[in-house]
């Protein structure tokens, strides 16, 4: 009996009539109890074993799932590691000989991942894919039926086509990969013996299939997100460029050239073009009024030779049609402009008219030196720049018509004047901005700090409040300026003394010394990157008005523009120096080549030209040239040498090369010789 329930019996017998005694009956009852205990022990032990197997299996499945999820999270754009982890786990946990994962694009099935296959089996599988789905393979059947295909023995399946490389396979299980009921692939498990997969293994493979679909979907969504981010980045760049043009328009109310230069530079760069012009209608000509990507010589040529208003040029067609003209390859067209295109290397061309109240006043023409059409977005962007150019031209025209009495002498114009007059020096601009901010916003003082590494350096200050704070503040949340920079947002504190102990304890001592009460700080932002702060203060509790806050934001924007202008101007100066040096080198090379071509039988003019240019371009005192005939060095040319040096050289040469000569040492070592201090060289003979 087990808990009052009979589960069996013990029977003992004698061949003689001899009743069992009470003691013997009690003993048999004891044996019966022990039998029950033994049976119960065996049952419990088997249940425990079964439970342990279930737990072990569940743990292995959870571990495999966690591993796959980890691979999915670490490979947001690469499916291969995920697929390999899935087929490996599926083969191991479902006790399959090998596993494979296939993708389906709606037309063909591909072979994408495998586990447990021999190399010949891998090659055989690769030779059969890609292929359309069909019922003669398990994964094809799963994709077509959109359900599990479980073939207990492929040799006995009437539809399965057993190939030579599959003679060792028997049981196959295939599960479709379904995304919203649409097949996007399939997973397959194979065994070499006839041994059907259990329901639990089938359910597990379905889980792995779901994870594969999740991974595919994640990668798709991630790539869509990347694409969206690229679109947003491009849109932001375009908006930034548009904002930059509008700022230049605002800062150049009487001068159109900076606006056109900025506008064209952005149009060329953001549309992926190579070069560009802004041309203005001037009677029978289209004159270049702005250019990008052209050399100085080319600009001079363009200004001296304005384009005639020929009706077949792209710019003329755009003005006539009053809409953009997009030419995929201008060199394939006919007309006078084709030869010009070949000279300039232009291929894909976009010409956009400048229209004022429907009347063409000019155009923007940009081009690529390779064939690639401009996108609709790029064309719309150039049209936007064209509209801005018209606005700028119209603004200048209208502004120039106003009398000087109507001009507003505001702090903004003063700052812009300083910006224009200090293209390489930011300090006067910052000083002016600090003074204007304090005066216009009715503050007791103003200070500007610039981010340098991990600190905010005091760059400008105006006002009677002494600055007890350090000239360099750490960039952190423990100061008002630091917090504004870290949080990238305006901070307006009505009474700093009331909150300094709790909010900014590190700055409490000098805040009390300076008697700071109302504080307003705005971060200087360049392309969403904080580069400094502008801060104004009052020694009384009197919050700044919305208008004053807006003005300080404007001053912050102007500071950023000024800083950026100085950076760009300095970069332009560096670039101009590089171009000037490169032009000098090219000119010298051209001169030498010209002398070579003019003196095919006389090498002496070539040597003389070379040493003269060497002195000029290398900033040398003098230069000498020698020839080596295999035995002796011959002095052949000199530039800027003193007469006595020339006489000495002529009398000393020819002579064999040796280490006491720079030229001799170069010949002997067959390499360039550089002496930083010839006097200190022990082997050098100054007579040479």
C-alpha cells in the first residue's frame, strides 16, 4: 500500500497445512512496506532524472538563446555570425548530424550558413545553390508550404530527389523562416540514420528559426535606420548650409560677394559637384560673379572673356526655360559649349536660373568631371540656393537704395564690422561682443570663455565686476559656465547666491566675492558642438527679459561665426601659401622643361636654369652644378656665387670625387647629402 492505495501484493505458500504465525505475518507485512519504499524510491529517482534532464536541456536552450541574442546585439549589420551561431546551436541541441540555414528573396534560395558538414558536403551544397524553391528538397518544400517539412527517410519520400552526395543522409527536418507569414528562408537539420526528430526538437528548431528571422529583421531595420540617419545628416547639412547662407546674407547687407561665394561653395560641396559658377546677366553676356574650384589664372580668363549669351549653352537654356537644365554628359552634346566642356573637363552639368519675379537675372551652374546624375534632392537644394541668391541680390539692391539715415547702428552691426575687420584675430571680436552684450542686455558685466581641452579659458571680459574665478575653469557641472557647456543649453539663474551652496559649491567663495546675483549663460555651439560660453551677470536680483535672452543668443551665434571665420580665413591663408608655393614649383619646372626643349644639343643653359631656380625656390645663398664622367667631377654651372668662389671652383675642377666635397660625397654614396652645419663636419673642405 502507498498512501492507502494498493500497488501490488506479496504471496507466500506452503505445501503442507501449517498456518503462518502472527510473527511471520508481521514479518511479511514488513517486507511489503519495504517493497513499497523500494518502488517509491525507484519512481522518485526516475522522476528526478527526468526532471534533471529537462532542466539541463532547458538550461542548454536558454544558454544557446542567450548566446544567439548576444551575437545579434554585437552584429547589428552582419548576419553571418548570427547565422553561424544559430546553426551550431540547432545542430547540437537537436542532436542533428549537421545543420544549414538558407535565405529566400522571393525568387531563389541561397546557401548561407552550415554546421557539421564535411568539406565535400559543403562544396556539393554550394554547387546546388542559389536555386528556385522546389519540393524535391526539404527547405524548398518548407518555403513553398510555409510549414515544417519532416521527412523520416528521404529514400522513401516520393518527392525528395536524393543526389549522389546525399546517399548518407536519411532523416531531414526543415522549418521555414517566416516574417509576417512571408517566407524569407528556411533552416534544415539532417541525420545520417533514420531517427525522426522529437516534438521538443521540432519546437526548438522553430525557436531558432524565429531568432534567425529576428536577426534578419534587425539588420534590415538597422540598415534602414542608418539610411534614415544618412538622410537626416544630409538634411541637417543642407539646413546648416542654408542657415550659413542666411547668416552671411544678414551680415553682408550691402555686399553681395560673400553671400554668392558662400552660397556657391555650399551648393558645389553638398551636391557632390567638382566646380561651379554664379553668372549674372549683363546685356549680351553671362558674367562670372562667383566661382568655386577654379584656379586664379582660370578666374582671370573667365572675367576677361565673359560667356556670350548663346542660346545653346546650359545656362542660357535654363534662363529661357526658367527651370533647371540637367545634362548627364555635356561632352556628348553638340554646339560651342561642348568644346568648352572638353577644355574644362565638365561631364554632368546642372544649370539653375536665378529668377526675380519670373525674370531671369542670372544662374548657378555646377558640374562634375565624371558622369553621375545629380539626385532630385541635390537639384532641389541648388534651387533653394538659387532662391537665396536672388534674395541676397534683391536685399543688397534694396539696401543700397536706402539712405544712410535709415541705417541702424546696432550692436550687431558693430560686431559684424569687427568680424569683417579682424579676419585673422578673434580677440577684437570677442572684446566687442562682451562689451555689446553687457551694454545692450543691461548687465553689469559679460565674459566669454572658450573650450580648450578639458577647461574653459577666459577669452574676453567687460564690466566693473572683478573676476575672482580662475582664468581656466574645468569643463564640468560645478560651475554655471561649465554646466551650460556640458548640457549644451542656456542657463538662467535669477539669484545665484541663493543656490550656489547646493548647485555650485566649488564656486561658492568667488561667487560671494563677486556678489553675483542674476546670471545668464549661453553656450557657443558650432554644428551642435559646444566650443565656449558667453555669460552676463547682474549684482542685483533682476532676471533678464526674453528679448535680452534672445539678444545674448544672437551674440553667441556671432561669436561662433567670428571664431569660425578666423579659422576658415587662416585655413584659406595656409591654402593660398601652399598654392603659391606649388605654382612657383610648377613655374620653375616649366622653365627648365622649356630650356631643355629649346636646347636639345646644348646642356649648359639647362644647368644654369636649374641652379638659378634651385637658389630661388630653396631660399639658398648659391647653387653649383657638377657633372661626373665616371672618373672626375666637372664644375658646369653656378648661381649667386661670388666671383672669387667661381674662380676657385674653376681652378679646382675637374677632380676625383671624395668625401671632403658635398658633390663628391653625393656621387660616392649615390644619395642626397644634407649638412646641417658644414663647418662642424670633420671631412668637409670649405674650399669646395
